[in-house]
C-alpha cells in the first residue's frame, strides 16, 4: 500500500505527471525523426517504465472514498473473504473472480491485479498494431479523459472493455477473440454493445453511412432525448442496474451533470473528426481501422441518444475507451505530414488538453 501520498493528491499527481510526459514527448518529437534509433530506444524504455509505475501507483492506492467505488469493491471483497456467497450478481463472472481471489490474495494485491488487467491490454493492442512505436498509442490511452476514473472507480467496466481490446489482438484467431469477448461480457454486460457493434462491421463497414447516422443522432437526441431514455430503460439494456442509471436522479457533486452535454459531445467529436479526416478526406484504406472507427461511431451514437440521462457518462465510456486508437492509428501506419513525428506530439498535446482543461475546470468549481 502507498500510504505516504494523501489520497486527495493522487489524481493531481497523475494528471500533472501526464502533462510533463506529454510536453516532453512533444519537445522530443521536434528534435528527432520518428524512426530514429535514439527515439525508438527512448520511447520503448519510457513506455515500460510508465506501465510498471502506473500498475504499482494505481494498484497500491489507499482505500479511500476519493477513489469512488474502490471502497465498495473493498467491502465486497471482504464479504467474500469471510465466506460470503454470490447472490443475484448481475455480472456473475466478475463476482466469481472476486470470490476466488479473496481466498488467495490480499485486497491490495487484488486491486493491483485489476489495474494490470486494465492496463496490460492497452499495451498489448498497442504493441500488436504498432510494433516499435507502441508507446505513442499507449500514452494516448493513459492521458485519455476516462483513464484514471476506470482504473480506480468503474473498475469492473474498465477491465471488461480492456478485455475487449485484448480480444481485438486476435482478429485472425476468431475462437480466441471470442473467448476474450465472452470474458469481457462476464465481467460487465455493457461490453455487449461494442462487441455487437464490432461484429456488425463484418457485415456492413461503410464509414460514410455510420458518420451520417452519428450526425443524425445529435438532432434526434435534442428533440427526442427523453423518448430514447425511456425506450432503452424499458427494454432493460444490459441489466436493471444500468437501466437505473438512465432514469435515476443524480447525487449532488457527482460526475453526472444533467442536460445535453455539449462538452462531452465536443470531446467525442475528436475521434469522429479524426476518422472523417483520415478515411474520407485522406482516403486512408485499412479495413481493421474502418472496423474500429465504425464500432466507435455506433457506440457513441447510442450514447448521444441518451446523453441527457443522469450517469450517461457510464455509457459514453463504451465508446471513449477506443478514442486513443481511433486518433493515433493512421498516424502510426502511414505518412500524412512532412514532419509526422512533431504532428503526433501536437495531436497528443491537443488530445490531453481536454483532459487537463476539465481537471482545472472541476478544480475551479470545487
């Protein structure tokens, strides 16, 4: 356990460290070419150090209310450790995982394992797709708006969607991919949305059509948002607990503002614009990237339809967890700019800029 850092300083240390790393990466990108040997050695060493540091820093965090549901997971873990049984758990696989682990490891080892299962798939898919340049994709994951939240608060959801990413490493081995998708679903049923969306892209993968659908969802949500909330809650999307998020009242001070979230729509549009720019404007041809992009558009369109609901951010993460890949993928696969290394650094700073701005904004409101 890391007890020498006050819990309330945990996120500020993380976010400001990310700022330093992003600025360093930007400055470094202005000095060396992307394929320079010195650059490759540096980014690979920095990447490994970042992975180890994050797993230990987040996994050995104190059990404190400032980390949201960390306390609730601690209570559930202790219940299982003391012989508690699994009763009416909506995500049976996760409950079984917790119960087994409660018999063999401590609570801090459990949280560290959860962080590993959350972070390692991000490294795994970055390494699979981009080889020696995996650091840039992984860092984009780390500086994403939702990264910290789903490492320490929405732990089950974070692990489930990371398992989905891990499954994407085996698109050429459908049985293994299917097993990872099954594990993701057993951890958290909402993983069904990106899984079904990804499967749909095997049958229809026209980005232009999905872009139009995404755009159409904005006026539909503005005009009929309440109707879609009622529809999705009545059909019991995923389970009763998640349907409750759509209709329940938010608690004061939570990350669950009501109304149409233009700020979050603006954030979501980063990936949409990137996809449009590379696929439509620059004619980037990559079938797997098209599948990723279209999966994102489907999942994000669903969120837009229920954007006015309290706790709709929980549904936003069903697409946001892919944003880093959507934005960085083409830049690590094909030359688009004269000094592409510097452009990667600038895009990374811009992408992280939203995360840091929202941090400063919430600090101001506190």
